């Protein structure tokens, strides 16, 4: 059997509307087929905890065979998957169009979709995935909400006991005013900017809208300084938290609504630029697989650009405003969902535009995995998986550290703290913040 393929990897549409997708007997057979291939290959042993757990379960079984695994063993492997996509993107030689047709992350997604349909998604997972509801409620109680969720707060013990959220895990604070409500603060495009005439609908994303607004503020300043007209848009959450739960119907519905919202803006010449890499991944790649043939979603996919990707594109197509010399060593974490967009390390390319800057790439997973890493059952694993990335990020003693994932950055900082690192940065923010700093904005 030929290993690997000479053709580019591809993914099949997600058949979430077909009853056969939820057939548990067929799902069990497919999982055992795929797990047996993984067992024979083992290239992914060091990516996340799903694979070491799978291999240990097989090795410790009576016949050292996938056939010996019980239903609880299969579920345990699924529960360790963070849907980071790295096995599909960088390791597996058997992804489609190889005849083995192996897509491990989407198989885990199918399992969770079956669980969700049966009502087995946990209460905490369901409620945390309602990011818009949570953000709208929190804005009325910003002070108490942030005080309660801060590490060390007595409320964190209660949250761990009731919701299973580890009391040690960093939780993001809520902003007083959503970013989408601050359009009046967006400066007009610089008429002398080389990109004058370009227009961006900056998709705030739930995290950038309700939580950490620093990347959004920096993006607005950098883009406007270069002549881009910026409009902040936030119709609703892209659905990634519900995607992680297997709630594919809800994600598909949101995709349809958001694509319809952006359609007239795209017709007016706007590029859509999400502030979060996971949201870019959803708009570009996952939504078209949920809605193959949907013209509005296809148009949105074609006109969506990751933030770093868009700045690099501007640099190539129009040029950028001059940037002052800044001698800085920059540790750059290559977030999994930036890597999964198959566009290369655009944050590195962007930061190299700063004269004197020396970005250094770390391409290991942070271990956080969306909301996965904040739960008590996963937090220690999230720290373990993230430790090599944190160690590599800090190894060359950079002046500043960044990550394109807003959840990976604080998590890596926390991993450094828990590991006793003697040079924990004050912040691991988004690379666009350094572009704003280099411009003196």
C-alpha cells in the first residue's frame, strides 16, 4: 500500500444532515478502522493526548488490538481531542485523497455530533458555548463577573465544584463596552496611506468583541494608518465553541445568517478580516464543508483573510506606511488554527516588515484547545501539552512574545508561571499589537 499521496490534501463535506452520519454502528466501525491505521503508524504520538492514550490502551489490551477496546475506551480518546487539526495538517500521510481516507479530527467531530444529538453534551460545555448570551449578560455585571472569575477568587472553587472549570485556569475578563459598539472611535482612513481605497469589515469575533479588545484596537489603528477604511462588524459568534460540542445544526444556521450579513458588504468591495484565527478557520474552511454549494458562504470564504494574512497582502499589493527601526527579538507562537489555514506563518512574515525585528517561530500546540483546557479533567494535560511550546517560546529570551490565538497567549504565559520560568512576560498578545507599537500608534 502506497504511503502518502502526490495530490494536495482535501476534506469531504460534513454530512451532518444525513441520517447515516449518526448511525452508531457505522461510527463504531469507522473509528476502529481509523484507530487501527493510527496504531500501525504512530506518527502523531507527540501531538496531543488522544494518540498516546489510544496507543497505551491498545498496547495494554489483552490482544494488543483495536478490537479489544470497549466503548468507554473510544470515548476517552475522543474526549482528549481538541480539534486542533494538526494531525490532519502536518503529520498524517493517509488523509484524502489517499485511499485510506483518514480525517481524524472530523471523525472526532462526528462522534461528538452523535453525543450531542443524544443529549450527552455536558451542561458546562453547552452554556460556555453560548458566548453571545454570556457576553451580553456580562456587560451589565462586568466588575462582579471579572472579580468572580479571576484566579484566586473564592468563587473559582464553586465554579470548579459545579461546572468543572479548573480553579487554576486563566479565564478571560469581560470588557465594559463591546468592541462593535465603538465604531465612533474608529479613525478615518489616512488619505496618504498606500492602501487608501481598500475597505475592511473587521469581524470582531465573540472574544474580540466581549473580552480582550487590545488586538482589535491595534488592528484598527494599523489598518486606518495605512489608508484602509475599517468598519467593525459583529453579527454573532462564528459557532466554533458549538462546533467543538458537535452542535453542527446550530453552527450551520449561524453560518447562513452571518454569510447573509456579510454578502452586501462583500459586494461593496469589503474584505472580511476576523480578529481570531479560529474564526477565520471557520469562515474559510469549516462552513463551506457544512454548506457545500451555498453561494453566500463560498463568497465569504473567498473574501475572508486572517488578520496577519491581510496585512502581509497589503504589503505586497499596495505597500505599507514607513515603519521605524525597532531592534527586538520576538517569540512568535504559530497557533494551530492559524497553521490549519494552510497559508504559512503569516505572523512571521508580518513582523519581518518591522526593520530590525527578529521574529523567532515556535510551531508547537499551546495545549489549550478552546474551552477544552479550562476544565479540571483537562487542565493538567493542557499544561503538559503546552509546556514544550512555552519552553521553546522562551528559550531564546525574546524581548516580547506573541500568539495569533487569544486563548493560547494567556495559557502559555500561565504554563511558564507554573513551570517556574524566570522570565514570564507581562502579556502574550497578538502580533498586530507589535505592528501598532512599531508605528507609534
